[in-house]
C-alpha cells in the first residue's frame, strides 16, 4: 500500500495495489474507494463509491483528486470509465493532457 495524499488533520487517501483501489480513510475507517485496473502506461478507473455514512462531506472529490494526482505523478494515462471520475475530469480540465477518453464516452467540449 502506498500513500498518495496525507493531510495531517483530514481524510487520507492511499493506493492499495493488492485490491486495485484507492481508499479514502477517515480516522481508521475506509470511507470510500476508487477502483482501477492498470495496463502498461495506463490506469483505467472503473468505479467510485463513498460509504453512505460518510456522504455529503465532499470525500468523493478528495478521493478523485488524490487518485488522479497519483496517476499523473506515476506517468500513467487516465482512462475514465467510472461516471464519477468522468464528471470530476470535466470539472477539472487541468488533467486533460493526461486523459484518454473511452470511445463510448462523449468527450467534454
């Protein structure tokens, strides 16, 4: 497991390579995950979930930002199959150079 984001007093995002997911931890609780699959040079985001007990706190955005930042730092091209990750990328075009949109997804304008 490797850390991708570790704010001192807030949620922590870690990459769990064994489970192929980024996990957002609130205290010692896994509050949500972003699942992925890796291929040579690419990371395919497949789904994102936030535990309903932790909903409404913006944790999905924190998780997405940390996961995408980690992918970029590792030199991977982001392939967003997950609707949440797609929506996040549309709102944050600063990642556009690192994204390869799946063919069945309409690209942002």
